[in-house]
């Protein structure tokens, strides 16, 4: 299924890229509220410094794209926005499917995630910013990658996903400060990860350090400004001038320019109907389904969604199409998971009993999931406790998850152990497992390891 998810995400992303490439602006664009297109194109082509906040990441990527032997220079740089828009669609599918309940994952969930991803890709806001030189699609791609990594970190119990998310957060801020919407999501993701996994001292140090490392790309601005480029907005050669550019002080008057009635009128109806049309019904229903589920894994997404609405509300500008994109992206991802949760296709998960030793009393056999199940399973296997009646280790999606012990037709599943009443009879399936192997005999504590090669496929309970 992992390959199917990646394949569906690639199909959706390539479909979006094909549509964006066909409609890509061949030169400077003045439509779609693309007033910033001109100075971003010039800055990218000449390695200059555009309007605050400087956007060093987009400028450097645009410079690389300008060297490609493909059409006019403006067309090449515009292609960065199209590729970033397609990348955001890719991560939307991955996140929506990752937030789907394990029992609902399958073809139906893939179709739901893909449909909501294409709904976002074809929205007026996302499409209009994907066909010209703008920074908002790259911001959406960073936001999607971070939220997906936070879910993967919790699912796989692997801190490396968390570290990568922290680095991408710092790096993405050098593209646009709208990525600040991901900051509460990062805090929620770290908190949820720490509840079930120990975050050591080195990890606690690395998380902010990696974010700061990503931010160091902003040093491009004073270094390049000191070389007196042809295009240099604000000339950030001193700490004061650099802060003026990075903080966007030029636009400070736009903050908190709306009162509470103005904020409410801005958010509702806002651009929702303009961007999604009749698709807003699908989006709203999916969001409602996701809210009803109250899945804890989606907490980071909801935190980022609320933060993006706050940023959108407190900053009042006329050309705010790109400022709606983070909220629209997260809404589509959550809606995809909501629609996917309606599917409940039965699945088979291979689980077998590892070669082990029986003991007197209730016979205990180490429970080992068949490969492949990812690093989370490896960790569970390393931390196996040969002790019955502690916490149950059950299969949830693609990883093993601890639950309170429960008895199922004479079988007690316990921390890495299948506890079978003596004499061992047929082993029945746990609700989250679908295949078990068992032996026809047992040994006492002094016996050597006994193998239990016999296996059977059991119906899903």
C-alpha cells in the first residue's frame, strides 16, 4: 500500500504540474494579482534583492532555473512556482492518507485524498499563483512537507522526521513568513511525540538548532547587497537595514488594520466560494467529518489551520490571494482525511509468531510482525518484554501500537507476546491482526527454543 500511496500522490502532482505548465505565463504577469512578479523575476535573473522580506530561497531557486535551456528566462523562473504548486499537491495526498484511520485505508481512501488534492490544485487561488513568479506555492509546499513529517514522526516513532520538519521550518521562513502558521503545529507535534517517545537532550538541542540553521540562508541578503547588485531593494548592508528588510517593516501599517467586524467579514465568506465554487460543499463536508472524528494525529493540522486564519486576519492587504492558500491547503487535506474515514475496507495484515520458548502456566510466545512494517516495528521488536499481562501490542495501520491488554477468545495479546492457554489450542485473530502461526506442542522453561512453523490465514475479526 505504501507504493500505491506514493503512486497516487505522484499522479495527482503530475496532473497538476501538467495543467500549470500548459497555462504558465511566458513572461512578466500582471494578471492574477501578480504585481510582485516583475521584481521577483528581475531579482532571480540578476541575483538581486526583491522587496521585503527579501525571499532569498526563491531568488536562488529562480537563478538556478534561469540557467535551464528552456524558453525565455521569465518562463523558466515561473516554472519554479508551478513545480512548487505540484509539490504541495503531492504532500496533500500524503498527509490526507496518513490522517486516515487504519481500518479505512485502501483504494477508497486514496481516491478521497486524491480528489481533495485535485480540488485544491484546481482552485482559483492555487492555480493563479502557480503560473507566475510568486512565493506562495513554495510556501504551501513547505507547509505540507512539515505537517506530513509531523504525522510520520508520531506514526513511525522516529525522531528524524521531527528533526527534518524543524529544519524545513527554518528554511521555509527564508521564502515567506507565512510559514509561521506552522509554528504551533511544530509545538503540538513535538508535544505529542514526547508523550510516547523520550526526547533526549541532544534532540532537544538539535530541534531549535536545525531551525536556526535553515534561517541562516537569510545571510545571502547582506552578502549579496555588499557586492552592489543591479537590483537591491533596501540595500541591507547594516544590521538595521537587514532587519528592516527581513521584518517587512515597510508593510507594518497593514497589521491589525481591521477591527473585529472587519475580520469576520473578511473570513466569511472570504475567498472560499471564489476559490472552490461548488467544490466548497465537498470541502465543508469533509472538514465536518474530520472534526467529528477528533483524531489526535490531526491536532497539528488543526493548529496550523487556526494559525493561518489568524495571520490572514491580522494582515490587511488587497492582493491577499496567496495568504488564503495555507488555510485552503490545510482545509483540503483535513477534508480528504474526513472523506477517507467513511471507507471501512477489511484488510489482511500478516503477523506470525517468532521462534521462541514456551513457559509453564499460560504459554507465552514472542509475537513478531512479518516484514515490511517500517522502523516503528523494529523498535517495538527490540523493546519486546517477555512478560504477560502488561500492555497489549496491536497492529494499527503500518506500525505496532500499545494498548491495554484484552482477551479475545482465549488469546491474550500482551507486550510482544501471544499468551495461549495450556494446552495450546488454535490461536484466534486479534481485531487488529489477521494472520497468526502457532505450534502443535510446547516445552517447559528448561527446554530449548522451539519452532512453530505451522501457519494459517484467519478471517478478520
